[in-house]
C-alpha cells in the first residue's frame, strides 16, 4: 500500500456523522473529560520530556520540575474523577481488586497474558 492509498483508507474510517459528534462534544461533562484528558496528555508529555533531556541530552534530572508536573497531572486526574463521578480512592481500590484477581499470588507473565477480562470488568464495575 503506497502513501496515497494509506491516506485514502484512513479517510474512509472517519465518521460522517459530524452533527452527532458535535452534539456529544458540547455536553458539559464530555467537555470536562476532554479538558482533563488534554491536560493529562500534556503533563505526561512534559514528564517524559524531562526524562528525555536527562537521558538523551545529559542534562541533570530536574526533580523539582518532575514534582511540579506530577502536581499538574494530579490536578487533571482530579478533574477527570469529578467529571466521571468517582474518587481517587475508588479508582485505586478497584484497581487493586482487579490486580489481585489477575495475579492471585504474584505477578507472572502467564497471568499477564491470560487475563479473564469478564471478571476484571465486573470488579471494575463494582459487582
């Protein structure tokens, strides 16, 4: 597949229901989730950039900046939690339950590759 064919194929997977997309985008909680995810993505990029500068450009690792970006990331995570109506504690508790189901004794590569997604989903749903 050449570049032109690739680009044409990508355009075919695009939605044609732009009115429906526009309607969903303007929902207040959807905009709040979008804002949170944009911020999370940005802050993760800034954290990675700090490590890149250290690893690739031999700059000193700036732990003060890492702490700042960590705080910014947590701000956006709190916004996401609010928009989705759950708390950080709930998220962490469910994640621990999920991981205990996935790895009943300890981490194994086998368990990591052979997950029971139905059980994990029920745990995440609080069932």
